[in-house]
C-alpha cells in the first residue's frame, strides 16, 4: 500500500483513465505546461500530449459547454474549473444544459462529463477564491455531486465519476492536496452514493464533508478524552446521497452534528438535518447541531477568515451541546 | 439531406430546378406546419408557449439540405423548421407539441426542446445562445476522431450579444473545430429591434467574425438557393480542417416573437412591407414560375401531411405522470 498525497491520487486517477481509454481527455485553464494552478495535472501533458491535455482560454462557459458537446458525442471529457468560485461563470451550461439534456431529450442523450474543481479557505485569498458552493449543485436534478476528503477516496471516486454516464461536479479541497494516505496498488473504483464511516462511535454521529472530515476526526479524539464516543461519517457523494448509512448511524448514536466549511445557512447540512430528523426522529435525544461558516463573504485578514470558517473546536463544541441535552 | 449528386448538379453556380422545387415543397411544409401550430395553440390544444419561424423557412431548409445525415445541429427556441429540415417527420414534431410519447422528445421537451438523435438533432434550446458551446464540443469530438462531419449551431442576432457566443466562437476558432455557426439575423431580439441591441448596423453583423479571425460567409437568408450554396461552402471549409465558419444569413421574421405576440413594438407599415417583399416562399414561387395549379398540388400535399400530423398527435399516448422521473439520470 503506497502512501500518496491527495494531489497525487487525483493525478493517478486521471492518468490511469487516460492510459486505458482514449476517449478520456482534459480541458481547463493552465492545466498543460503549468500543470494546473494546484499542480494536479503536472506531467500529464508530457505523457499524453496537447490534444488530450488542453489548455483553454479563460472561458468557463465554453469549457463546460464544449465538454458537454464532446460528452454527447462519445468522448469522456474531464474539465477543470480552476476555483469553484468560477463555476458561477459556467452555471448556465451546468444547470440548464448538462443537467437537463437527458430529460429534455426523453432519454435519447446522456452527458458523461466530469467537472473537477477545488475550493476552500484557510489561506487568506479573500472572498472570490475559497468559497464552498457544493450545495448549489445538489439542488439541480440531473447533476451528481462528489466531495472527496482522502487520497484513497478521491482516486476511487474520480474514476467512478469519469465512468458515470451523467454529469458529475467533483469537488476537491485546496487544503487537502498535501495530505497523505495509503492507497491500494490497484485502483479500486468507489461507487457514487456510498458513505464512508471513518470512525465508529456510540454517543454522537458527526456527518462531515471535505476538510471538516479531518476537523471532525480531530474533534472526536478530543471528545474521547472526555468520555464521549463519536462516530464520523463522510457521505463522499452528496448526490446521490447514502441516506441509509447516515440514518443508521444516528439511530445507533441518537445524536447528530453536521459539519462543512460552506456557510451554514442553506448549506448541505440543512439537507442532512432534514434527512436525519425524518429517518431517525424517534431515536433523537438532542436537536441536530449544524457546523459551518458564519454568514459572511470570506474576509481577507487572517484573523477574520479564521473567525468565519469552522474548525475542530467548533465541531467539538457542537458535539458537547448535543451530549449536554441528554 | 444533400446528396453527392445534388452537389455535383449545383456545380457551385446554381441548383437544378428539381432541387429548388424540393426546397419549395419543404419550405411550404414548414409554413403550413407553423400556421397549423398557431391555429391549434389558439384553439387551446397545445400547452406551453410557441415560437414560429414564419419568414425564416429558407434558412432552415437551405442549411440542412447542405448537411449530411450524420452532421449534427443545435437549434433554438424557434425550432420547428430546423427539426423538419434536419429530417424529423412532422408527425413526431406535432406529437411532441401535444406532449405525447410518440413525440420526438417523447413528451419531455416540447416546442423549445425538440431532439432527434437519429437525424443528428442534438436539441433545441430555450436559453438564447445556450446550444452554441455544445456544438464546439461536438465538433471537437469529430476532429479528435478524424470524422468528416460538421456540427452546426443555429442562433439569432440577439445571441451575438451573449458571453456564451463570444466564448464559443473564440474557442472554436482557436481549435479550428469543424463547426458552422449559423447566424439567423432577423433583426429582432424578441421585441427589441437591432438598432437598440446591436452596436453594428444590422446588415453588417457578420463583422463579428473578424474579432475571432474566423471565416465569414454571408448569404441572403430569404433566398434558399443562396443559403444552400453558402452552407455547402461553409461545410467544405469546416471539414477540410481550416476552422469554423460564421454563416451570416439576413432573414426576416414575418410574425411576432411568440404565438399571440400583438407586436405593439413593431410599425405596421414595416411589417406589411416586409411580408410583401421578403417572404421566401413567395420569392421562390415567383422564381420557379409555379402555376396556380402546380402550387395547389404541392400545397394540397403538404397541407394533408400537416393535417395527418395533427390526427397522429391527437391519437398519441399520454406519458404516465410518474415517467417524469425516468430520465433524470442515465
């Protein structure tokens, strides 16, 4: 089991898919010679050449839109939107076109397109380079949404996204690129729609995504010192959602905390909370707690940014609030 | 669809009378279809809302006749003529307008989302310019596989003001994809006239191509032969690897933006004059010197075809309500 970074794991999935399947190609801004602004695609131009690793103009609408057309005609494009903030520039193609061609055509067409992007705060870029917008896309029927938190997961999920017949918006988290983890020698695809239980526990379930999975695991270690047993569940795929695994966890623990870096209001935690209260209502011993960013555009000054986004301490405080209600 | 023989006949100079008569028949079929759609809509039989292309039949027929069957198109909200010209049977289009399973989008699309993959119709789009970038991608797929096919986007003058248009033509030219961008310039963006939404004189809108270093081909959009020959030239340019073409067709909308549009924004004398002088079907009829009897024969045939499409559509199958969720995911 080699140890690789999250960044290398993404690259490995892309490279393997491109080696095995000539339909797979990459498009995005600065992904060729530069290897991507996050260095994810480094070395791929050298191996696969400029027709399969395509630098594009700064044209998010055309990047996603041409990916749609190529996908409809039998290719397997993986497009990169440099920052998820810039997904907003491609929304029309994502929401009105990619998501809807299949239904509008009465099942004649499918759009097997993967849209990779990344975001996340903690490095003071200010308000337009670190948002977490994943919840927007969960609201659109026809799109699948993935948010991977570990090297093993990001590789296996990206493979499944590339080979899914539907458009998949694939979120990576900037601060996770350097983290390391063991991955199997052979790539094992991870099916979309399957949650992962990172840590088993009996008192509280924390359902966390992205960076907050790691914050939740840190909070769980702290809670354990106080005798609180925390289960940490990462849905990994936000749409389709593994409701069964999440409900089963809360039925067991009787308390739930949702945690993500995106703002709490209207965030994915709201959907999780609704799923949990409906599926585990008779088992709940405390109100469900939601952890997320405060409701503000991300400010620049590090002390303010730190204040806005959630950390392990916020997850721990939420865990303790749920336990205090028992 | 064009055949090799027809191309030989045209010889780059003109089109045989036989072919022109076939164009005439198709244009009249589109006209009678559109008129029937207006009638059935006003009778309350058709849900949603509709945009007809009366006056723009020559662009649909002329462009699609110059394409091969496996070339693909993306259409607009004004889609019926394009769908007919690309080869979908009128009964399947009419059935779609009635929301029936037998419709070309099986009742999921409606007037603004006519699809027919079998004949290369990748769908009509209700978002202005929404179909253009997908055509760049489809053309990229053809280029990648070295297939001698072209991808064709229809759009209007209004679409040339969107970022989508500029991003798409820019990328298409950069990568020299085999695409034809068909600008059906009718001088109206819904109710807004060209002088209020275009920074260029309406007849000079083809200059947009210069910004991308793109090949421009222009033709009178009311002259089906000119449109056909221009499209053949555009197709030849695009498939030969020289890059995409902006095909600028000046055309005229002889009705409102949508069925029921009172056109309070349009001068009555302008509309009257346009109808009298710019009707592509009347222009072609005069050129072919069709006698009243000949016209009556053709009209009788296409009218019967349209009437039969209504009978077919009304006898069609309603989708089951729960089918609504059938195609959300593949």
